[in-house]
C-alpha cells in the first residue's frame, strides 16, 4: 500500500466517524453542528461524544435546537463532556441557529446565495462565535459535495511536506479526504511527538532526519 492509500485508510473523514452523510442536506447541517463543537479548544473525543449526544436527543436541525432551549443545551453539552464551554456554547448555538433561520432559512440557502468561496466563508464567519478555525473545519469536508475549493490549512501543508505529498495534485473530495487525514495525523501524533507509534512513521522525513 502506498503512503496516500495508507493515510486515507487509517484516517477517514470526521463526518464518516460520526456517521454523517454529507450528500444529504440534513447531513450537511449535522456536520455544521459538529464543526462548531470541534472548533473549540477541546479534545476530538469530547467534541465527538457531545455531537453524538445531540443526535441521541434528536437535535439535528436549527428549529429543534432552538426549541430545546438554553437549559437543555447546557445539560446535553455537559453529558457529552463539554463542561468547560457549556454555558458559552449553549448561548452560541442558540444565536447561530436563530440567525441562520432568520437570515437564510437554511444552510443550503446560505450556500446558494454565496457567489464564491470567499463570500461563503464570510457568511459563515458572520455568525457570532464562528471564526476561521470552525469555518475551515466545516468547509474542508464539503469539497466535492458543494462546488467549493477552500484553502488548505497550514497544519495539513506542514504534515504533507513531511510526508512528501504534493497537495497540488489533488482536488475535490479526494483532497478533502487527504487534508482531513493529514489534520488527524498532526493532532494525534505529530503535535504529541508520538513518532514511534505513528502509522505513517516509515514515510515521514522528519522522523528520518532525527
């Protein structure tokens, strides 16, 4: 197996980890919700567990999240382990869902009203509490689903260089998969200096020069 196949086989999309179908509008909203949770300075595990709590309670649309109310959102966030950011995230989620409904009606309308990727990014970042990181997380996995080509993150570029992978060779869904895999590799192994445990160790130039 070559290094790209090894990378993709080891690190699937975050949306796939969560059982989210990005081909469906409902799935794209679920990924939007998950991206907001992943965008905080919190572990992947806690963000993932918290998203699954939202799914368990059927809070999978703006209307349902708004109807749940602040107290219920705090409770669900706490159950998922999102304790450190429970109050602020509950407030943020309510504000985002209300603004999304009032201004666009749906996430799909937001996309349709955006002339290009820059305008789409700007519209997403206009929601209070959503910054560049959350926007990048959200749009990264939508290449090949929506007709967009967001910039590749610096984290992914750095790991790609260590693995001698030329990201200019890829586009669309495949690029989404490769970038997400590189981000996961960076978070789980590179930044923690877990080189000896890394499944990509044999391909990494950084390891070889040590």
